[in-house]
C-alpha cells in the first residue's frame, strides 16, 4: 500500500494522508540553521548543534507521537482545523504534504477555505520561514481567525528535558510590534536569542503555555483558540511559547498571505542591550533587519528560487536517464539528497536520533563522505582534515568527535580497529574525484595536539601500518572493541545493565576480524596507488605485497569451506562458521572480501555469494547474520542482546547490502547485483509502505530480518551510512562510473533490459555525456575514438566529452 507518490518533475514526494504509518519527515536548512519537519508539521529547529542550540521544544517518544512543531489553527465559525492536520486533528476535505529538496509544502482545505503552507530555511539566513496562504473558495464571506504557536526550548535540549527545578524559573520573553523574542539566559552568559515574527497585523498573542492552553487542555484544543481570544500573556518562567492571532474577513476568492519567521540571532557581546543592561531590553536591530529581508511575498519566492537553484546545482553532477524511472529518481534525486542530509546531520538529529546522543563518528563520517564528495568537494576536504586530526600517532583514532569543538570524545575512546582504514578510503575518494593531490601535503595534527602536525599522507601511512602492527595469531587484524559491526564486541564482556557494550572494560585478547582483513585488502590497494603517485615506488610495492599476503591469509585462515568466517573470538574460536550453533554466517566478510577480490580467481568469491544468497537473503533484503543469536553470549557482546531479527542480530542492516551488490558486480553477476540493490531501494518498495512503514523516499538503517516477527518493517530512517554506500554502489558499480586517480573508469554492470542508458557526469569541471548501448563489439569510444582501457582520462575543466560505452 502507498500513502503518496513521487513527483519527479518537482523532485518531491507527495504524501496524500496525514495517517502515514510513522511520521514521514524532511529536512530544512543547508548551512547552520536547520529544521526537521514531518508530514503533519512536527519537528524542531536548531542552530548548528541539535543539543546545545535547540530553538524549539520537541518531546521524543511522546503520546501521541510527533506532537511538537509548527502549529497553526484556523477558526472558521465554530470549526477549528489545522492545515497540517495536527494539532487540531480535524478531518480535512483535502490534504497533501509535498516534501521537496529543502522545503515542505502543505496544501489542504476544509469547508471552502484553502490553505497552503510553505516551510523552508533560506540559504543565507538563520531562520525558518512559514508562508501561509489562506483563500476563501466558497461563495460566501468568511470571518476567520488564524492562531500560530511554537514552543521554545531553553537552548540545551538535554537540560531542557531534565532540570525542571531550575528551568521553570528562567524563561524570559519580550514582545514588541507583534514579534515575540525568546531571551532565556541572555542576561548572563548567552549572546543569542530567537524570535517568532509575523508580517501582518496581529489581534493578540500569547507567550505563556498555560494561559494559551487553559486547564487540562492540550495542543489539540487550546482554550484561547476555542474562545477566539488570545490571553496576551507574558511568560515568567514555566514554558515560554510564541503564539500570534490574526483575524480576517475574506470575501469569496479573497486571500490572506502571511509570513511567519522563526529566527536565531547572535549579537556581539558589547552590543547585547538596547540601553542599560539593567533594563533588560535586548538589541533587536539584527532581528529587525532579518525580518525586513523577508517581509514581502516577492522576497519569499526569490528565496525559494534560490533554494531550487542550489539543489539543481548540487544534483547536477550525476544525472542518469536509464529508462527505469525508479532507478532514475533514486540516483538523480533522493539518494543524493539523503547523502547531503547525512553530510549536514551526521548521526545527530532525526526522529530516531535525539540530537543529544552521539557526536560525529570517525568511520561514519569517512563513509558518508563517499556519498557527497562529488557534490561538495571543498567541504569534503575540510571534513577529511578534521577527521584526520583526531587520529593518534600510532594510527588508531578517537572513535567519535564533537562537531562544535572538533575534539575526540574521551568517553567513547578508541580501539575500534577498522576506523583508521576508512580514512584511506575517504581520502582516496576525494583525490579520485578532484585530482587535488595537495590535500595529502596538508599539515594535520595528531590527537589535536599543537606541534604534532604531519602531512595528511603520514596519517594515511599510520592508518595502513596500524593494521599491520596489530595482527593476531593467524596474522589477521585484531578487532579491538569492535570493527564496522559496533555490536560484535569480542573483547568487552558486559554484565552490568546500562553500561556501554563497546566501552566497558576491555580485555586484552587476540580476537581477530576477517572483515578488517578484507578492508585492508580493499583500501590497502588504494593506499598503494597513492604511494605510487607520490613517487614512493618501494613503499607502493611493499604495500601491495602486504595486501597480497593478507588476501592469502584470508583464504588460509578466514575461509570456512563455503563462506568467509567473521572472526576469531577471545578464545581463538571461530565466529560465523558452519560449526557454530547460531551466527553461522555473517554478511560483512562476504561483501567486503569479495569487493576486495579475495578468492575471485580461485572460486571462493562466488561460493561465498551463493551462501549469502542461500542463508541471508529473503524477500526484504540480505540479513546481517543467520541464524540470529537466541541467547546472550557474554563473549560476543551487544549483537546477542538484540532479539533475533533486529538491528545487528540479523536484521537487514541496509548499510552492508550494497557491499554484497558490489561484490556481485565484481564476479560479473549483473542480475543478482541489481536485485540486491532493488530489494531495499525505497522507490522500488513504495508499494509496501504499510509493511516497510518508514519514508519511501529515503533509506533506513534496518529492516526487520527473516527471523523477526515484524519482518520487512524498517526503523531509523535518514541518518545512515546506507545513503552513501548505496550511492557508491549504484553510481560506481551498477552504472559503473567510477572516479579513479587518472580519470573516470566506465564499466557498467546492468541487467540485459538496460540497453540504452544516458548519463551526464560532471567530473573535475568537465562534462561527460555518456551513453551505454548493447553491442557485440565492446569498448569505450571517446569523442568517436576507441580507447584501449576502461578509463577515460580526466579532461580539462570546462570541456565537454562524449563517451559511448558499448557493453
Ligand atoms: C551504526 C553505527 C556505525 C556502525 C553500524 C553497525 O550505524 O553508526 O558506525 O558501523 O551501526 O554496527
Ligand atoms: C548501538 C547500535 C549500533 C550503533 C551503536 C552506536 O550499539 O546497535 O547500531 O552503531 O549503538 O554507539
């Protein structure tokens, strides 16, 4: 069952009912000011940091779900309704929610009144704009009132939800010319405030939640809205809100066009006050300037155009016309869009990430980069340098860092032994995309320590050597606290409720990871290429030798007979072997080792993929492990804490499905590769939205697996490395346009039915118009001339190249 449809021309998903299985959300904002917005107007705003600069309050896991956000009430006679359905929850005559790139529009109607609400964050300013257009489509005059409301968060979202003995005393507001200013804590250590403005004459306001709602009322039916009269209340502590009342008398065909602005303002410390500080009147000049920039409909439509241009530009680097509209819409719009959202948000704020949890992950950030480096290479460069600076001199790394401070997070620590290798992966991707070798000469600190700067290339070398310096008894890499699978904790034996499975006391053991071994082969080859380009020929050869040796070791000690083993545990016992009771086969080493071409010539690669299909793949995707663990295994850790079929314990963990799809392209199985891609791809499973439940336009982290009672149900949408890896898979392996150091490698691997595909790829400033046609005579023709390799050499910026790929 579907709850809407894709409008590709507008790059929108149009939701046709407020009753989606879960809130279906979108993101507003591109730089520093952000908003989350659901299909009933829910969500919240923040400036830069979702925990420390939260502007509006949102109660996670509330009843009913998703109850905070942009609230609007239209009162038409005795009827009170909301254009976003929530909060008034009155049945609407019509309803549509259009989630587009960086904006969301609601179109609804009731009893001859039409409402159109457009929500977006302009590119250059720290505010969210809500343009509300109300029109009278009936044939009689209407007297209506409109009430808006938002609830302020007292800045620090964590403290806001816990420290009530203080917080009920500190809320402060000012009201001037219909603008409501939220200035809690401004008198002492803050030099920022927020405001909620409207560009039309108001007939009332409220800033005190209790006055606005009335006794025992909730947002569904505030007493002041029912009474048709605002309380004109001023908040002193408790819960400051901002609400405006506007009244209109609309003749048939007449419209009211209203602009609401929620803004964030920072004022230099010396200019905080308007008059003496003791008067407590804040300096509103910058707020007024911002409000003035957006007080006309023309200004709003210009900003919407600018936003569209911004996304046109970002999405223009890779465009495909394959004849399969679902594939095209994912590649051209939604998958790239999601990659940019993971760039903006990392794992901080979604409907599953509270904005108060993790900072930025070392491995997560490196992998996210693979999906956005072609869109924002300059910002990718900066991110690589930030990440590298939390690396240790021995190549290890802090596992997480805080975006505001860019410092490693000591609570989580280090010792996740896959981390260092991802740094090679993202740097290689950056250099292959841009041809900018200078990044490797860039001085970068180790552990953010002054004076420890070394060229980025030395960091890559440290990463590569870290694996080699940490080998176990089988000469396979030691796993440490965990590798990519955060929940396979072979050295952290947790027996205390509440403690972190990853960071509890770490025993010293020789537990080894075949996954890291596969990664070492995959990224070690990229490292050798970078050495070569720097003229370090001996080093390149030594690296290649080490990689080949690791590949042999995998086949010798990491092969179980029909598939790759997952690990050796702290006792030296096998994990992910046919000899195990549960957890016989894991997806990660099958994907990663075959991606790295281990066992391709000797047959193990194909066998591993056959076993993957047989034991792990079912109708909703390829599961992480089978059989899932049924009881808690102290020596395996968090993985066995999840009920069978969920999360790391045997769900379809979407992030690693593309590895298997890529692996299928490595062995030349185009049909299998595409099938794996298709099975978890949102656009292809839109029809089972009732089972899948999360948004059909973006990937989720997990889909309940074959052993789960709710198989097929997804959770944790939006902020997942799945976005980047599926984009890498579809663009570089299925469509086969892969940036290499010397140019664009073109090697599609697509099912027979794709016989006429056109791709536009902007690469290092040149435009490549690429056509795939089926032919017996295979090869690449560049501007009419046949090439004798798969790599189209990088062309000068500004040039236009036409490539025909006969395949
Ligand atoms: C989560 C983490 C990621 C990890 C994955 C598998 O997505 O953010 O770092 O690799 O889970 O455990
Ligand atoms: C939990 C999750 C895992 C995530 C980790 C991050 O272990 O299951 O997916 O990577 O938390 O700390």
